C-alpha cells in the first residue's frame, strides 16, 4: 500500500480502517452551494453536525415542510382543494 492509498477522516485526521463506517461530508453545506465531499468516520460526522446544532435546525425546517405537506395530502384524500402552502410557513401569507 503506497502513501496515497491511505484514507483518513477529514474531521479527526485519523486513518479510516477497512470495514469502518464512512460518510461523505460536505465541507461547505449543500444548502450553501457545496458540491465537494470528503470521507469522514460516521461517528465524527454525527458529532460534527451535533456540535454545530445542525440537526436541530434541519429538523425544524424539515418539520415545517412535512407538516405543510401532510395537510395538503390530507385534504386531497378528503376530496378538497389543497390549502395554500404559504399559509403554513411562518414567513408566508398568514403572518
């Protein structure tokens, strides 16, 4: 194995061993235009985003989207017109 074949975690810089769980991490968030990915240990990836409070932020945004989509589907099943999706978003028309 030559030096260039060694894989290391971009967050902790320790080697990635064969069989370890690996995630692809965006050094620049995808939501901010990041396209490049680097290999990181799965546990390093989770810890990194937990420390930056990303999961709470993403969960809040995802929860609002899911709630709005749920009402839309509920009304479609009942045969009614779907509600205005902007009504359910905090910065939408209902404010």
